[in-house]
């Protein structure tokens, strides 16, 4: 199973529809949510981020796939991923990061 599918299954398993409605309302219904609060969301993929750090490379394809997902939690994952692996980022990565900033702000 690929990384994106694994994380999506974790999110789906822990979805809270009532909280998802509240989160979407808070964000003026610009985004769809699974309804997973931040501490729980970060626990769901904490082990994954540690494993990614051991790879010593940033998986831009995975990040693009996550950012294209309609659920806001995936955009939060991209930000957390880049923060966790910030020591691997280089000046040349700015255009790739900028496209995330410019879309789904």
C-alpha cells in the first residue's frame, strides 16, 4: 500500500463527522475536513514522519498527492512533513513549497 493510501485510511478510520462540520464552519466552509483534532491528527502520522526522516529525502510526489486531496488535514500533513524534514530543504525547493502556499491558503 502506498504512503498516501495508508495515511488516508488512518484519517478515515478516525474521522469525526460532527467535528468535521464544526471545523468546516470555522473555516467558512472553504475546506472539507475529516474532523480530526490537531493532537490526534499528529499522533496518527507521527511514526510515519519519523520514518520519512530516515529516508533522507523529501518525497515531493507524495506531498503533491496530499495537497491535491480535498480534506484539509492533508494540507496540514504537508506543512508538518516539511517542518519535520526542514533540515533536508534547500534553496532550490522554494518553488515547490511556494506552489503549496499559493494554493489552498
